């Protein structure tokens, strides 16, 4: 029988041995603890001194749940303190029905593929052959970033604000400009363990011109100077994006079901 403990209740080496055995699966568990320990909290399902499930709570509002069976997933969801205002939960896709049975009326729901590229599979750099300017974005560009994101995907980024953006030494924004207009950008989070393009967006007018393919590939080459694994997420229904990332060398590694909540209680 498993028990639920917090990270400080166990030998941390057990945690690291477990998550580092499957970096693509536990990417956020690794990076959040390494780079932002003050912003995360961990619950672990332990059976016979072996981890059988994990819950990562990020900034008291996002919960990522991983586990070996439905009973463990349910227990990890139920252990989240009621005073934590969770507004998003993700589980592996095979637990989709369980998640929706516990939260039958989410504010929103969608599925994401986690796509992974190994260093040996990345494609060579290629020229842009278009008169656009390439540069790194800073905090001063935040309003332009938000405007682009809302236009690029009005469903997924409809409520994004400047306050939702993060600018620090771990965040790397690469972009293309047409004169003074931001037309395409990527946001990369880089660590020696792995790296992720957490955001990639292009203005609709400039889509299907190879710009995203070019900029994502350039970002990959920058990331691979520090690591050998690159990750990106894409909504499962976004077939054009999946084709672009597959062309660059990404492969679907896992799929997750995500719900956004109205702060309503879990169904008993």
C-alpha cells in the first residue's frame, strides 16, 4: 500500500534518481525544482520506498499529476490542500476519464502532445531568404508579445497578459521582425538536463511561409549548445504545427489531458 509524503519527508536522492530516469516525462519536475524551488511543492506516492506517483504544484495554481494507476492519480489529486487555489490540472491522457469524472464541469479542457527531439536528429541550419530582422526580445517587448499571442491563437492565449510573461536568466526569447512589427517568436527554457520551447507563435498573416520552421530550428540549435534533449508542446488538434515540428525532427513522446477550473470543488 502506498503512502503520500512531501518531498522534504524523503531522501531527495530517491526523487532525483526517479525523475532523471525519464527526463522527457518529468521535465517540469526537474526544471522547476532546480531553477524555481521557491515556486513549487511536491507530493509523492511511495510504496516500499519506491516512488509510484508524483504531484507537482507550480505557484499554487497548476498541478501536474503522474502515477502508475488510477488509484494513485486520484489520491494525489485529493491530497492537494483545499486552500491552494488550483486552476489547472494535467494528467497523462490514459487518465482522461478519471480526471473528468472528478471534475465534470471544467471551465476548459484540451489535450497536448509532448514532442521530443534528440540532438542527433536535429536538422542543419538553413537560410531565411526573407528581409526580416532577427533579435532577442526583452521585457520592454512584452506588450508586443501578448498582442502577437492573442492574434496567433485566440483560443489558447485569449486571456494572456503582460503579467503572465516571465523574464529572467532562464527565459530566452528569439524573434523575427518585419520593420518594427513583431511577426514571430519562440520562448526557450534551457538547462543542461533538457530544454523546452515553451511558446512558439506567428502572426496569422505570416503563417505558412516557413518562418516558424526557421525560428524553431534556430532556437533548437541554440538550445543544443547546452543540452541534448529538446521538448515542445502542441495541442493535439493542431495538425499543421505537428507537421512543422515533425519536419524539424520532433517525435510525439507522450500526451496529456489538461483541464482549467472554475475554482469549483472536486466531485465527491
